[in-house]
C-alpha cells in the first residue's frame, strides 16, 4: 500500500491500522487510504455512467487512489441501492445515480425496505440533462399546440413513448402532460432508447419524451422535430425550442439531474471531503466544456442544496405518481 497520504507518519504503522483510522479524527484527515467503489444503477454508455467515470477519473488524479466503477442495473435502481446500504458507512462506497432513485422511488415502490431520503447521505449534484418532446420530422404539426390539436381530433390513433421506461422522469412527466392536455395517446414501452428512436423516425410512434443528448443530432438534421422542452428555461443549445411552461403545462417542468450519495451515518468530515473534491472536478473548465458538448448542464452543489432538491422532487413527482396512479410496468 502506498503511504504517500501519510506525511510525517512513521512507516512502521501496522497495516491493520490503515483501515481503521477513519474511526478517529486522524482518519478523517488521512481519508482515503484505499480505493473507492463507485456504484451506478445503469450499464455503461448512459448519462449516469458518463458522470460516474468523469468523477472517478478526477478522484483518481486528485487522490492517487484507484477508483472502481461498478454497474448494477435493474429493478429501477433498487439493486444498486441495496448494495450501497450493505456497505460500511465509511465513505469508501458511493453511488452516482439519477433523480428518480433518490426522490420518487418511494412513491413508485411503496414496499421498499429502505427510505432513499432517510438512508442516503447526499454528497453533491453533478449535472443534469434536459428532457424534450420530439416528433417525427414528417409529422404535420409545427408546434406543440398544433400537435395537441391533431391528436385530440383523432382520439386513440397516436402513441408515445418515454426514455427510461415507466419508472423514469420522462414517463411521469409524459403522463402529466397527457392528462393536462387531454390527449388520448397510447403508451408504447421500449427496452432501449435506440429502438424507440427507430420507430419514431419511421412514424410508428408519434411522440417521444427523450433526453436531449440522445436525439439532438436527429433534431438538428431535421429527421425529428422538437416541440417543447421540460426545463425551466429555454436551452442554450437550441434556444428556439419553447418550454413546456410556455406551451401551457407549467407543472410539467422538470429536470433529469444526477448526483452522488453515500450511506447515512458516514462521518460529516468525509462527506465534506468528498463534496469538495467532486465540486472541484465538476467545475474544472475542461470537464465542463466536455460535458457541455454532450448536452449536460453542470450543477455541482453542497450536500444541503442537494438534499433540498431531492425533497422538493419527492414531493412534486410523488404527488403526480399518486394522483395518476402511475405504476412500473
């Protein structure tokens, strides 16, 4: 084991003591002394995995410790969550995840054996991607309101889908938009975003609630058309796309954020150290530039700010889930 993190400490320290020092003030000062394990509830190639790898690379450079990134997809994040909760509260296991797992999974899965708000300790928000409503480029509507008019004129004829399945924010927001506008749209589930995009391009579905990075190139090429974005304000990448609030559905505004958490009970000093390092990584100009090109919005935060976002989204989207009896399919 490298002792580079122990200036002034004699090298005759017992190896066993290196792993128990986090129980003392000295341990807080010397953290970390071994590799971190970064769990994510998705497979590689997703927004979550891009951010997890970004943080892992930054921490490895800053601390000189290897970082282990481990994907645990399935069960709407429950598998990854349970793995985190089985780990010791020592700051050596963290999770990079998306909004739903932390904020409204409790509403989707009332029988959860854990409470995401009570059992997870926020470290920092990382970044967010905007969600927008896209239709085939050939669809006759030139705006969201025209789209609504066409759909309402022929009830039951058209269909929609949403990235992330029925447990994701895009679907929950889609249900809200459908109910608020009175559109009779049939939901079509897909296992993968690219399958939905293929059918959208072919006109087999007519509306897709998608993450902007997944479809922005198709929109720019004119093969798809963006009708509205769910973000609070217009996007810097394509400011001509109106917000869903401007289109008359203000309560559907939502942001698909990602963040890092660990177990509740982890010492505050360790959470503070992790927060400072993660915020520094996310605010690095080169990291920000690279993520912006991928259509991420960097939103590094304090643990307290992150906790407020989790609780706010839990209240907002939890109510939507209960009001419209949304269930995972």
